[in-house]
């Protein structure tokens, strides 16, 4: 492991956040990534470069609040080892956020509470991990690269997402072993626009925000698994800008190197579709723009608990000068509290509807199985009536 830039030791408190990122050829995202996490309130950012051939390292080294390490260990066999190394080295006894360079983390009501308050809530409830849902962001037009696109403004063009084809499965059964869950409302998500267009079903739920308490084991089997964690009662988002830059060439390189999961099986699917349609567009009738992270609560993509909302309400009142009195300011705060309470109620109703839908689907499947069974029995009975020997055991 080679040290390239920045401090090797980063002191910080349990209500401060360090971001760690395993990266290779991240030039299209690197500046926007750093600026996003600085604005989010991260104390420091650590990159582990895994053999970049572009300007990733030189661009990141321009920033004071960045450290850069380098390892040339092959990605395919060492991805999880390298991620765990970052979390272990920089996240013991504190919070670390392990993300890819194309993932931009955000959390519910980040317009109200700062990241230190978010971590304060987690600490007060003794949580050690937070679930985050990946949301693929894409442009209105073709994915084909636009060389004039600014590295800092690509998010303005990649402003669409699609929530219509998501599959929901039981998080407790698909997260790892020995976890304790603060909420039963959070689902494990899969599929989405990539399943619609490319025919692959990626797992979209990760656990990037982790407190290193000595027991929790992040990225144990994959970045989508964790063990021995107390998982928080709300979920966050990873805005996923996968299609920035020349995605066609990125897919071709991944196929040549076979360095991703299952020998780049998903990238082979991407490349097959892109080769057939180089001007591929992901936009569908169901695609939409998302104004901010809170819109994803109304869309039931993210989940918050009553305790979390109460924390946000209290923090907003505490940080607002003059709150608690009369007049327009208090009326505004009350309106915001009521809106958050309404979101909670809608969230609960939507969950009940999904449960009823699943039960109805299972009932339909059960009826179909029974009908098939009845038809089979009728056919056997008819055969026995036409051929008396058909049902006789002649020994």
C-alpha cells in the first residue's frame, strides 16, 4: 500500500464523517464527487487508487481535505479486501461512508439537519449501519458520451430516474447474518431501469454508512452485505451516475478484463445491448425528475421512522432562532412538521397496500395451482373410467 497524497492519519469525532472510496479511472466524476461530499459535511475523503490511467490522482490531489493511497492488487480478487482495508483503517470507533466514485450519498431531510446531527441520531440509538438505495440517474438523450460535458455539471444532464420496475424483497433475508433491524419498513430493492433496458437485475441496496465498533463486518460477501450490525430505522439514497462519460467503452473494458462480479456478467449484457444500439436512450414514459432527496420519501423509494422524524422536528426547532413563539415563523415550522407527519402516514398506507397486493398475488397463484391439480385429477379419473385396468395394481 503506497501513500500518495494528504495526511495518513485523520483525527475526527464520532459525530464527524470520513468518506472512503476505492477508485480506478474516476476522472469524469472526481471533482464533482469531492465537492458533493465537502458540501454534505464530510470531515475528510480518502481515495484508494487501483491503477488509474487517467487524471484521477492529479485532480484529487488538488484538494486539501483529501488523502490518496495506491494499490496495484488485481481488482477482481481483491475488491472486498481493499474496501474492508479502507473501512478498518479509517473507521474504527467512528463513522465511515464507503462509496464508489459514481455514487453521491444523501439522506432524508438533509435540507434540515446537518451530517453531525444525522450521526448524533445514529449514536443516540446505538445504530452501527445505515441502508442506502442506489438510484440510477441518466440523461434524457442518448448515453453516448458528450465530450463537451463539464465534469462538475454532469448532474444537470443526468437528471432522470425510473422507479417503475423495482423489485422489493425481504431485507432481513438478503442483508447478511446476525443483523438487528430498527425498522421492518425498509425493503431490499433490485432491478430498476437496468433490468428494463439491459435485462439484468442488480441488487440496489447497500450499507455504506458504518460505525466501526469492532463487531460489525461490512462488505462481508459483497458491498450489498453486512454482518453483526444494528441497522438504522431509515434509509438513504446513493444517486448513481453510472452513465457519465463513455459508458460504451467502460462496458467494453470491463468485458475485456472480466474484473467485475461473475467475470463481468452484467457488463456483457450492457455491451450486447449497446453494440446493437450505440445511440441507446434510457428514458421511458415512466421516467421522472427528482427535485431533492425528500421527493423519494413521497415516492416510497426511501423510508423514515417516526423517531427519525421527531428528531428532525426537534433539531429544526432548536436551530431556528425565535421558534416556539407566535407568528408566521412558528406557523411555517408547524406546516413543515405536518407535512413530514403526512409523509409518514402515506408511507405506512403504501406499505399496507404492497402487503395486500402480495397476498392477492399469492392467492391467485394458489388458485392456479389448485385448478391445475383439479384438472390433473379429473384427467386421471377419466382415464380410469375408460380403462378399468389403469388404476389397478396387478402386482
